DNA sequence: TAAAGAAGTAACTGTTTAGTGCGTTAATTG
DNA sequence: CAATTAACGCACTAAACAGTTACTTCTTTA
């Protein structure tokens, strides 16, 4: 079993990164309460002691994972550069992005769910989050204003309510995909079903925001 | 401490009921993984042994609680008698009901979240659920058809997609109220905020479904 | 190259947890 | 009212769990 990868015998950064990746998976899979530190150590191929050495304890580790998750989605959003598109196109791009992000990053949803089960007590301790979201709400607010100026959006729409709604119609569908597939007797995760839902969501938001549908 | 209530020393039904109520609270508060059987016994003022006697084990207890929760919301929905109202009024009534039910029964949301974290493995075992949801989807389907006949609704709307959307815009707001209140820097649970959200949700659905907003 | 410090490990501790064995007490019925 | 049945409770177990102690091994640098 001679490894051809020249893996270092000791590499703090790599070990930290492996622990973070493993913890994200485990927290997403089982929630904060159900996640097992031993399991994280195994997945990360690290000794459990290292987790406590680098991250203090289980709760702190969860907080760091959560901060990373929020930073990741908001960073990706910034890269959309919606300000360079006509308002309607920009809005549709945002809806598509939100949906696709949730779809490709199901851990994000589970982590947020878990944090809300715990009444956001980890997020309260975080100071990185403020700036992140100020910019995000600003972005959607600017987009709405621009749309009104272009004559394509209705005036008076609250950017926070719109944000919540765009997130909701994707997030709910995906987070409840298991019970949903049973009670509605269709595979909500089939490719055609996913396409259909995205189209429905775009229609929902466009009818809500635009002056002429 | 002479009790004036003539409480029976032995009452199987009452004990069962206390256990179910306590379990619902505990599962809602901490999820399936975080819930503690000892805690349920304490809250129910019952001996832990009774839980295993009446319900088998923790997972079976969870399944029963979940079935009860779904039965409760679907039963309440049937009582709305939407078929006796003009389509637009009926739709608005359904939106208001959904919102108010989630608001008054936050355990429902947490239980469903927990079940989805576990990939709906308890619901899969349940046979009570089928009939419950067939009637529900039928109800909304009939409502949509009637609205089209009345000339107030657009044709071709999928009742399942509409159902999901009505649920989503209320459910997401409420399940994520803790993180939401932090990142948006407003108290999402303030009475004015709740009213505002309900109004926004009604507008969202009406614009989606109606021919003339 | 020696010393210091950082990376890594195995085995352990004290506690919590779901689940039980077995006895006791109250209600029911022949 | 005796005997059976059902409700209830104490005290335990075996496993799982977060977190730690005490140690070894590798890397860096004065």
C-alpha cells in the first residue's frame, strides 16, 4: 500500500480543513444534537483530540461551520454582479441562483434548520455575519429601485419580504423533499420535477414584482 | 397537600395522553435526536417504564406523534369548508388558515423538520397518511377548477405546486425566525411584522393565481 | 545539532442515555 | 372476597458520548 501521493506526515492546515469538511457533513446529516464527535474524527481521518485542539469544543466547531456556510452563499451571491443586468434579468438570475445553490449545497439548508432549532444561539455569538447581510439586503434593495426606475417593477416592495419569499419557495420544497415526496406521491427530486419547480418559482416572483406579467 | 381534584390513582388513558403531550413538546423542542426519554417521562409526570409499555420505543413514539400532528392539521383544514365560498375568498381563507396554524402550532413545523432530517423514515412506515393527503390535494384542485370556472383564476395551475408555495411562504418565515431576526435585524415575530408578512403572502398568492390582481 | 515546540495518538474518565427485569399496588371479575 | 389482570415504579445495565490525560513523533530554528 505504498501511497503515490506525497502526503505529508504532519500538516496542520490540511488536518484543520479535513476536520471542517467532515464536521460540515456530519452536522448536516444529523444536526447539532445528533452529530457525533467521534464520527467527525473518523471521517476526517484525524484523532479526536485534534478537534478539541483546533476548535475548542463541539459547539464552537458548529458555529465556525455555520459562519463558513453563510459566508460561502453570500460570497457566491456577490459574484452574480446583478447590477450589470437589466432589472428583470437580474431578478430571474437571482431566483435561479438561489434555487441552484440550495440544490447543490443541501448541507446549507440542514445547518440553518439545526441553528434555528437551537434558536440561533450560535449565530448570536458571531460578529462576522452583520456586514455580510447588510450588503445582501442592499443588493436586492438596489435591484428593486432600479426595476422601478426602468418601469418594470412595482414600487413599494419591501426587499426583506422579497428576499424571504425567494428563499422560501426554494428552501421549503427542498428541505421537505422527503415528506413531500410521500404525501404528494411524486418524486420531488426527479429532474423534470426540479425543472418544473424552478419555472413555477420564477413565475411566482415575476408576477409578484413586475408591473406587467 | 390534600388534592381537591379527585384524580384517579390509576388511569391508563390519562397517562397515555400525558405522555403523548409531553413527547410532542420534547420532540418539537429538541428534535428526535436531541429529545430525551427521561425528560418526556418527567414532563408527563409518568414513569419512564410506562413510555416503553405503551409505545414500544422512542422511534415508535415519534412516529405516532408525527401521525397525530399531520392528522390534526389536515382535519382542521377539512373544517374550513372552502367549497361554500367564492373561489377567491376560499383561497384567501386557506392562506390565512395555513399561516395561523403554523403560528399557533410551532411544534408542527419542528416535527416536520425533524422527520425530513431523518429522510421521512417514520412517515414511510405509516399507513394513515395516504387518505389524509389525497383529500387535501383534491380540495385545492377543486378550488382551482372552480376559480377557473368563475373566471377569476388562471387555468393550468398545478394544485401541488400551489400547495407547496402557500405552505412555503409561511413555513420558511416561521421556521427560520431566529436566524432571520438576526440577519435582517428586525424582530420577525413582532405583531406588526406578522401582520405584514401575512398580507405579503396573500398578495404573493393572489398575483400568482388570479387573472386580474 | 540540540532544544523547543508543534502535530499527532491511544487509552481513559465521568456522565448521560435508551431500554429492562422484577417487584408492588390498585382495580376488576368470577 | 379471592384471584387475576392491569397500572405503575424502583433500580439497574450496557453502550454511547463529550471531553481529557499523558505520552510519542516529527519539524523548525537558534
